[in-house]
C-alpha cells in the first residue's frame, strides 16, 4: 500500500490550467467521450477492489460487507445507471408553458457542461463521497479535479490510482491537507462540490464568492428522531440503532438524538439492548462488522463530548484510544442545551431525550437545528405527517433511519445549515450542468415581430392584445365563477383537466352504450 504523498503546491496552478484548457478544447462534450471515460472508471474501480478493501480497513476498519455495500458497489452501480440514461439526459428538452405564438421560435433547453470543476471528498465514506459527485461531473461533460480527504489517506492514494487510467488532461486527483486545499481554492473553478462540515464549508463558500463560483455543499446536521406513543418500539430500536452505528456512527444523516415520549423510554431502551445484542452478539469490540473512528483527533473530540455531558450513560461508553474504538453509547439527556444535543456527534453516540408530547419534541428539534439534514419520525400517520409539516430537513425517512439516503438514484441534499444543492442519480448530472435556453427565430416571423420595433406609436394596444392575459380573480383574491368556463372544463379549472374529464365521460358513455347494445341482443 502506497504511503500518502501530498501533491506539490507548485504543480497545482498548472494542473488547474490544464483542466481549463482541455475543457476549452471541447474534448469532453460528446456523448461517446463521456461514455468511454465512465467505462474506464468502472473497470479501474473493479481492478482495484482489493486495494480499496485494504485501504478502507486501514482507514476505518470498515468491513468487507460495508465496503461493498456503501462504497465500491455503490459507485459501480452508479456508473452503470448513468451510462444507461446519459444519452436521454443530454438531449435537448422542450420548455413547459410556452404559448403557441412564442413556440414558433422553437425554444429549447440545452444541457451544457459547467466547465472545469472541483470535487472535495470526505473521510467517512471516502470512496462514495468522492467518486459519486465525480461521476456526475464526468457525465455532465466537465473536466474535474478530485481532492480526496487526507483523513482517509490510504483510500485517497488508491483513488489517485483509480482515476489515473482516465484522460489525465481532463481528470486528475490532488492529494493533501490544508495547504494544498488552500492552493487549490486559489484557482478558478466553474463549480465547487464539497462534502464535510459547516466550518470548512463557510471557508469554501467565502472563497468561491470572490469569483462568483457556484458551490454545492453537502453538510451534516443535528438530526432528530422522534418516537411517539404510537411507535413500534422494536422497529424503532432496530432501525435507529442500525442507522446510528453503521460505520461507527460516522454518517452525516444518522440521528443525532432521539426525542422519545417519556412513557415509552423504558420500553425503547429495552428494545435497544435487544437490537444491539442481535447485531453484535460478542460486543462491538469483537464484532468484525463494527468500524473504528477515522482519526485520533475525531476520537478525542467524541471522548470530550462524553466527558462534558451532564447526561447519564445508559449503555456502552467503553473506549480504546490506541485502536480508536468507541463502543455504541446511549445517553439519557434531559437538557436540550447539553453538548451531545447542541453539537453534531458524528460518531457512535446517541442521546435519548424524554418529552411530554410530540408538540414539545418538535419545538425542541426546531430550537436545536431548524434545518437538519435528516428527520426520522416513528409513529402513526397523523404524528409523522405533523413532524414533516412542522420541521424542515434536507430529507426524511418515516418509520426508518435514513432509508432515503440509501436509495442511490434518489436526489439527496441539505437545506439551510445542512447544505445547498443536491446530487445522486440524474441530480448528479444536473448538478454540473447549465440548462441553457435557446431559441431560433425564423425570418418569416418578422411580420409578427414588427410590433416590438420603434416607433411605438399606435402599437401598445396591439401588443397588449397579443401578450396580456386576463385574471380570473377579483380584488379580494377570490376566483370569479364562470358558468361557461365550468361547462367547458367540467369544473377541472384548466383546459387540460377539462379534456381529461371529457375523455373519461366519453369513455364511460361508450362503454355503457356497448353494454346496453349487448344486453338488448340477448
């Protein structure tokens, strides 16, 4: 396994320039080019699977199963999905709601690549969170620089080898920490995609703003789960414990804390004990499936949270600094201002917060973080709908732990403090694409267009007659009732809806007529 080697600071400006020059040369824009590069990436991942397994084991003690589930196979399947759909995504599309006279100019939306882009990966899923957006950039026709996380150094070096089989003038990997990243950000990019924490995201966004560079920020959040009086406690325990302790809790969308109805807390705790025993019969330390904290710095941060909490440890708490082990830990916390609630744990610690009712739970969640990355309500439909209606979040899974984040083709992203922009599936292509509006105005339309040319005297009424619509509502905001309009649309409120309703009526009438004719012949 190659030792981690940072990219020379002196080479970074030239690397960026090469990517911009290659994009300007139109190398990456054709469908065939993109397909070939994606195929090369697919086979390079395949050929380096064992190296990835070894690196993920070294960096995170990640099991073979989790390495394939959420890293290697995830990215390979993503490439295949993109290849199946890329031609369709690249095709020009017709814009909606263009009125007939204007449609004569053949308006369309073309999907143009943004240009030379930067992808900065994260350490917790160092393959998926690096290659996922990188695949989207390739599919969109961009040139791209990938900067893997130096906190997963072994995996970062393998990623460099994997990308190395592609066209080096269009796709490259830069390694390093703060100095190298700072130098990279000093270069001009057409978009920056960053996955990580809010502190670094603010630095990146501020730097990007200097050159009006758009950013996609995939961050974390103090994500709440809710367990109500009507929740299935066994289901809640199994699903939330899996979500929290997958990858040793280093998952940005897992729940940070669980707001549980105080009457249900003893039962939930018992089900948590049962679930953890089922998942790790010999305990987490001996489990071949349980990961380790990525770095000593992160391990010390988590230890500091446990040392500073005023909560009571109900389960777990065992630690081993040498191996960066931290046992799955459940803490009862009664103060929403406790460090375990106010900070994103990003580790195998989850808090149980007893509440009097769902209203109190939602109020606490909004006070702690009103735009978390995820929300996880367990209860009946009325209760879960209430949570979704009264709490914003990047995404949500009802009666589950981050299942929405487990669907590879489902658009994923944060809101507010948890990020901006989204990717995955087609959204990855859209993330690095500019939707460019284009019209082609034929010469024969000149007669219709003369109304726009000066002198304007005598043309206003003609223009308004052609262009202006009439409102169907009065000054109080109420819709004006029109008997004729109701008859023409059958109460659907639109021409399209009216046509659909009339088609249904005609179909029913024809069927009834056919039935009566058949009956008459008997």
